[in-house]
């Protein structure tokens, strides 16, 4: 289940990113600590993804795709940030790319 580890790694990074952004604005140590813990989770789940048989290429492609989509979702829903229409199309292409990477592999790391 390398896919589950990549998903957990992505959520961990989003958690870390969110708290580090809040730290940059508020200078609260709680946010700094949460951000650093999020990145400790990234390392843990990255190693786990490889231990479960994910290749470097597959894990990297899926992770980057998920970070892009999840990060945009957090920015949109929690932070109120917005894209222009063409940029939303780019997110759609990211979903297509992740599907091709995941389902195009005969191992299908799920």
C-alpha cells in the first residue's frame, strides 16, 4: 500500500506547510513546532513508501501531484486564495497526470 503512505505523506506536508505559513505571519512557537512535526511525518511516510515497494520515480510523481492538489485545496478553502481559470485547468491536468502515472504501471502500487 505505497499509495496510502504517499497520501499520508502528502497530508503531513500540507499540515506542515499550513503551520509554517501561520508561523511566518504570527510568530507563534506552536505553529513552528507543528510545522516541524509535519515535516518529520513527511520523512517517516517517505521511507515507508519505499519500504512498501514504491519506486523513486512513482513515489516522487504521485507525491508532487498530491501536494499540488491538496495545497491548492487548503489555499482555496482555508486561506481564501484564488487562481485564474487557466490555472484551475492546470490542476485538472495534474489529476490526469497522476492517474496516468498510477494506473499506467503494471505494479500499480496501491
